[in-house]
C-alpha cells in the first residue's frame, strides 16, 4: 500500500513541475502524503490547492480528513461542511459530519447530515456523476451526461433540477425556467425545486411570478424563517419595501441578530433611499457576527460611508482570521480597499483591491481572448449589407431607451436624469436582450458565430416577434410612461440585434475616461457578471474592444447612437441634458437637471451617488493610484488617448 502511494507521488511530480497549480496533481499529492503519514507535506499541498481552486470540494473534504488525522475534530467539521457547500455530492463528507456531530452530542444536526448523505447515495450513479462534474466546473461534460440520462428518464426531477442549474451557469435561464416549472409539476412538494425556481424567475426578472412562488411556500409554513426570507427578498424585488422590511423583521424575531437577514434588510433600506437606516442594519449584522464580511462590503459599497479607525482595526483583525471562507475574504478585501483609500493610504488600498480581484478572478472562467473573439464576430458579420437587407422589419415600438457602455461609466447617472422626466420610466439593468442573444446562439456551443450570423437568416416575422416579446416581458418594470430605460451596460455587444428587432429604440453610449472607468470597475465587486473587471489587463482589453466595437456601430449605423461623455455631463449638466432629451425626442424638463431630487429606487452601486449633486472631485480619483496602473495603460493601447473618438462628435452639435 505504501509503495503505491509513493509511486502515485512520482506520477504527480512532473505535472506539478510543469504546472504548479495543477488541481488534480495537488489533490493526489495531498492524499498520498496523508496516507504516508507526512501530514505537514499534505497540508502544504492542500493549502496550495485551496489557494488555486478555492471552491474545489474534494480539497476541503481532504482537509477534513487531514484535520481528523491530527485530532482536530472541530476544524474537520468546518472543512467537511465547506466541502459539501461546494459539492453536495460528497457523501463521505456528509457521513463524516454526521459522525463528528453525533460524538459532540449534536444529534439533530447529525441526523440532518446523515439524511443528506443518504439522499445523495440513493440517487442513480449517472446523476451523482453529473453532480461531481457540475460542482467541479466541468459544465459541458455535466450537461452531456445529464441530457443523456434524461432521454432515458425524462421525469427524473433531480436530473431536471441539475440540468436547470447547468443552464443557469451557462446563462440559458429560459431553458432553466421551463425545466424547473415541469419538475415542480412532477413533484409539487419538492422544496429545493421550488427554491431553485424562485431564483431563476428572479434572474429572469419575473419578479411578480417569483413573489407568487415565494408566497405559496410561505403559506405552507408561515413560521419558516427560510420561507419568510425568500418572501422578503421577492417583495423587495417588486418594489414593495414595506412588505419586505416587515418580513425581514419577522425573521429577526425568530432568529435574533441573524447577520444575513440584517444585511439583506440593509440592502432593502439602501435601495429605498434610507441610507442611515441601512448603515444601522449593516452595523447590527457586524455586531452580531464580526466575520460576516458581506456587511463590511455593504458599508463600503454605499460609496458615501467612511470607516472609522475602530472599524478599520476590526477589519484588519478579521483579515488574520484563518477560518474565513474565500468569499468572505473577497468581501473583506474590497472593503479594506475603500477604508485605506479614504485615508489616502493608496498603496495599502491598491494592495487590498488587487487581493480582492485576484481572489475573485479565481472563481471565474473569463478570458479576454474569448471575449475579443465574440466582439470580432459582431464586426465581421453585422455589416452594412445586413442592415440594408433587414432594417425596418422589427417591432416598431419606440418606447425603449437603451443606455450601454461599461459599468462605472456614468450609466446610472444618465438613467437617473432620464427617469426624472415625466415621460420616462427608469427600470433596471434588464437581462432580456442578453437572453435573446443566448437563445439565438442555440445549444451547439462549438459554433461560436451562429449568433450573430443567424441575424442574416431571420425573416421579418421572427424579428418583429422578438421585439414584441421584449416589450411584453419588460412591461412589469414600467409604471405607465410612454418611454422607459434599459441600462444593461453589456447590451453594447448586441446593438445589431437591438436595432433589428426594435428599429425605433434609442441607444445612448455612456462613456468615461478609460483610466477612471476601468479603475472604478476594478475597485467594484459586482453582484454577478462583469467578470472582465477582476484584472487590470482584462478590464483594459475589454474597454479597448468595446471602443472599437462602438466605432463599428457608428460606421454601420450612422446617427443611431448618441455618445455621452461622463466628464461633459459633470462640466455642463444642462447642456448635456438638453442634448440627451433632444436625441430621445423629449421636451426639456428642469427635473432632469435636478435629478438628485428625484425619489426612486436605484439598484446599482451608484445608488447613493446619484442622490447627490454632481462634483468634479470624483473624476480623477484614479490618478492617486497611477503608479500601480501600468498594466492597465498597456492593455488600453490606443484607447487611452483617442477614447472620445472625435469622429463621433457630430452627435454633440
């Protein structure tokens, strides 16, 4: 037996020499070293593995085994719990938790862990294999296995649920919704299916439907804090903050001081414009659990909040807490960056932001090469010939006003300006265009140019139907005004699709100095998406590719896009407001200039900033960090100097 483990180490060695962060080789090394009794060497391999792949469930399971071998059962219990969090198919981790909990006299929790393990063990082996592939990031393999299993077992609810989860990770949420709707019909009492269904409906911004599902769960058990929490979140999404806050308070009556609930309550208060109450709720979460770093970041994300010396000391102390999860460290790093920046300790601030971005980047699969390939396909296939053949065939509703660009480029400000107009409803970053593009790509992911190539093949009825569906699906976000905004920034990648299905829609390109825009994005931890922001080179290449694609749209759709420079808005708000309203065919209203007085829900990172008058002080904050930003400058290339694109300034006339 010992010889076999030694031979396995010899096999793993060359892999690690060639690729020091090779996951499977590090895992094999850790296992072998533990069996050989070399516990320190095993720990070293595991620490390297957890750093390289922090959400690799088997690494945490092996950590549990190692901690048990060292006689540290409490540490082992935490590791096994984290293993199951990252991969619920790890039956050995469920069984180990049950054994340790039973020995500690925590029989109720032991029974729950045992039941979870038995549930997984009772699933068909192909379904368990799907789970392992899914939770270890092999999505295509997981999808293939799951679809093959469902062909032979079309009503297997757990397989349907897993395929829906795969769809969500691929951002194919329409398929996920259908799968979960059917799974729920087959097993109405399956709570996990219902909870997944609610989350998918929320992702698709079908907030009323999600609220209905959450209400149905709550009616089954009105005292369940889990169901109350979901109900509160869905009520918040529909804008019913009074109901949401009441439900959060009921949860807190049942679980006093629950940090997650206090933090969610703070988010609701922030969105509703109750900043002081939001701060109090976040601070209550931290008083209850100082390691709840989500609340530290929530305070930082207010942008207007400044941490005092005691809070900075508390965060620095938490940074030394070895028990923090990967996600907790990400939240803490971005919060520390804000705290150091406010003190003008720019070196420490940059180090904290860089650490947070590095940790976050380890969770993503984003590559600049793949994104640039996608944008090049738009330029190659969305030609003057396409628009000559297909223009004017879509749905003729002029209501949408799309605000596109990069995040942190001033799009929330433009939305607030427009939403202050009596004829415009401000909505959200709506996912509908992105979903339409995903549906056009189809399931064959090897054909990377099917979309936008398919735009050449669609007939007028198909284009009009897609445009009409967009109007119908987004109606829930409107309040009766003839026009509405859609400020999903990534829609700049789909301007051809927008103009073909909604030829009368208006498009505004929100643009900001590349260094200011990119570094502001680098400092921001986004709720989801925007994976290109977690590296200076990545965000610089993205900005450059965005600017080049916008040049293409200007060339093939002359006069159809209004470029609005954030710095110009700050310098002369009234002139830019008049320019924007003229482009949209709207009469001037002073309320648009006085946008900060408008009371409305704002759900982006700039929510507090757009409730204040404009100040120039924020335009060049990046310059304090300039000594650290050479990789960004290099990646931006020519976009660093010609970002205004002078040939578009005819729009400014």
